[in-house]
C-alpha cells in the first residue's frame, strides 16, 4: 500500500485534521448549514445503496480507469472545488493540484480559493478544471473566462447553487472572513496549533488569488465583503448563462443541479454535463441528499448530458455506490481537505492513493472488471 497505514480511512484523516487545525478553520471545512441535517443525510442515504457481487464468472481483474470528456483518468473521482483552501491548511490547493496531476485525476479550481488559474494550470500541466463563480460585470466575466481558456483548462464549471450565502452558524460565531477576524478566541486557537501557524508564516497570508486583479487595493474586511457581493453573483438565469456558453471554447458543466428543472435548463442552454450537488450540505438544510436526484437525473438525462455527482462521498465504497447509481464521474471536497489538514504536504497523495485502493478493492470484491459495468451490480 502506497499510503500511510496509520490513517487508512477518511474518518481517521478527519480526526487527525481536527487536532491540527485551528477550530475556526476546521469548523469551516467540516460544517454544513443550519443544523447540519443535509450534511449528514448526504452520506447516510448514499450508504443505503447496496451492490451485488457476482463471483462465479471468470473474473480477470478490475480496471479502475474512466474516460471523461475525452481524457482517460486513472479513477472515477476528482478533487471538487473548495473555497478558502489555503485558510484551512496553508498551501492546500497547490498540494492537491500537484497530487491530482501525478495520479491522473481531475482537480477543479474554485474562483474563491487561494490559488490562481495560471498557477493551477502550471501545476496540473494544463489539465485543471475551473469553477466559475459568475461575475456581475461583463468585463470581469470575459477576462476570467479568457484567462481560463488561455491557461488550457479543458472544462469550465459554472456554479448555480449559491443564490444566497448559506446560513452557517459555526462560521457566524467564529467571525470567519478572509483573512479571518482575529478575535481573542481565534488568536488563542492559532497559538494552540503551532504547525498551522508556522506554515502560514512560510506561505503567507492566504488571499483570493484568481480575483486579485479585480480587487481594489487597501480594502478592509468589511469593504472586501461588499466588493465580493457586488462583483460576483450566484443568481443565474438563461440570459446570464448564454454569454458564458458563447465565450467558452471547451466543455461546459453546470454544478449544483438537484432537480429535473435545472437539468432541463442545462440541456437547453448547451451544457455538456451537470454535477448533481447540494454544495456539500452547506446551502439548503431542507434539501434532498444527492443520491436520489442523481438516480433520477441519470435515468432521464444520462444519454443527453454527462451526469456527475459530489456531496457526501467519503471513500472508495461511496464512489462505487455513486457510479453504480448512474454517475459518470464523482468528486469529493472534504475528503481531500481532511487529508491535507492531517498530513500537510503528504496529504494529497496519501488520500488519492488510499481512495484508489479502496475503490479497486470494491470492484475486485464485486468481480466487476470495468467501471462502466458497476450499474449492473446495483441492487434495485
């Protein structure tokens, strides 16, 4: 096994990360919205999916590779876009981008994380996907999309599930901002995590690197928040999306789809794929877990759109469950961030290697030779 066997599960990584990260940073990573109902429902309902092994069939071995948008990846999972990664663990997005490239899985860069489009492209040899948090101003939109195209990003992911910021009690209590509000409580948390503090000193105060060119200098925290609200909008409609489709030369994906309504809109607006997602349970506590809309949308739109999924997956068996339920590909966010929070620079490769091992073992146990055959093992 080419990973640290002291941490053989995502839960073990989560516990180690909890001990190493300041509480305000871990709370941001770990929490959902309101009472965390949908956060927990995501994983619980996914794990109700059952798979059937077929042993007596002359099994020749499992091939975990999966083709997506013309590229053959080594496994059917990728690194989901996560905001404020460098706040949670210093240099986290660079660690994950490097590891994803080495292991031949997709890395999706968030508009509001702490790594620039250009640097992500450099680290991934031009294979990073870019998630667009839609700019209000036409000039900013054109420039950001142009930068992603110039960097060689093969896929643009448009975020649709943040029409308003989620109500996240932990973050409200912690005064989370960028950089975080340094209350006495937060300062004491940092002092209690010297490794995190030293790494932050080494790599510098995290910032929204991709949107730096559009941010006026010298803004205080309140002004920065106001600028973000004025410059970027999660509210989408067909008239806002059409110019994006016209501008973008590559594959276009809509992320945050949880209904037939939005899947149909994606189809009519010329998207190549959708990511069924509820933002990791961070936006709508009263919403569905992702596994149920995934199953419906894969049946209804799987032959018209590439239907992918994130939210709630925590390991290789979850990837197998989602792929058997009709997903063409899966993404995880927290799992990889737990890995980096737990093991720092080693966390990206450790987590990917561990998940690959778990997923392969599931395929072998099912006697499933190809990823595309997993739906045949679903117990309906």
